[in-house]
C-alpha cells in the first residue's frame, strides 16, 4: 500500500532556483492538497485540487504554482525559490473533504 | 475567517490519562478531526466526530464535543510513550477545506 508518495524527501535550493515537488496517490482520490508546515505556524494550505484538471488557491499560495494533469498526481512548483519558502511540505489526498491521507513530507531548504 | 486553537504542549506520565483541548470558531463546522504526527512523518487520522454527536469512543481514545462552547477534546487513556507526538485538531463545514490548529505536542515520560 503506497498511499501518498512525495518526491523528493529532501532538497536544498539556492535563492532564485526553481523546482517541482511531485505527489502521487494510488487511492483514486478526487481531492489533493499541498500544505507547508513551519514551527509555531501549524499546517497552512498552499493550493488544492478537487479533481483532475482543477486547482484552487489556499491560504498561502503566493510564490507557488500547481498542476493536476492526471488524477493521481499533484505537482507543486516553485518558480524562483526564496529563503521564506524553507519549510516542510506535505501533500495529502482525500476521497471527501476531511479524512485526508498525508505523505511523508519534503524538507526544503532555500539558501 | 475560521480559527482553531490548541494549547501547544502537554506533558504526562506513562499510564496517566492525557486530555488535549481544542476550540474552534466556525459555527458551521460539521466534521471535527484529530490527527497525529510522529517525528519525521506526515499526519495520520486518529479519529473524527460529527457535529451531531457529543462523544465518540474508540479503544483508548475518547472524543468529547461541546458544540455550544465550540470545544473539542481528545482523551487518551493509559497513555504510553509511543503516544508521544503532535496532535492536530481540524474542522470543516464539508464545503471547504480542513482548517488545522497549530498542534499540541504531547510528551509522555516513563
């Protein structure tokens, strides 16, 4: 049972570089989410998708873009990384709103 | 907007009961959840309760909901060192995405 798989698990970027975080789920879930987790801030929703081909902004979308070209994949892009984007990123998916399954996280450091 | 508040830290001894509290502001909250995050891992759904319920019991876990006061609690009976983790309260009206609290770190000492 793979569940939700995030790639990569760790990454160090230089300021201004770009990268894409990949999230894959094998549960046929409609909903997918990207969160960032920072000390003292809890989990904050970046973007989410309610189905293939759809995306929507969450609480902190600035500096990020997403795509959901296939139902099982949800990509998070950073076009020009900034130190403020240093964080742990979590992808999640759910059949309905609420009962979300989370990936193991991607620890990103921007220097 | 919606807000979910939790105390940040709780320390208990092994074998004691732990009670983690949460308050929320959204009066249209329909579903309330408790998630657990172990070190270096993602969040796992522990249990949930619908707003038309007052209590839900699941083995060592008891969830109490006071809808009037918008207060949710998670009680862990016979707390073990393996219960040490961060516990997140979350809510949704069912028409919007989950709103999470900042998490309560539970430390269980032997």
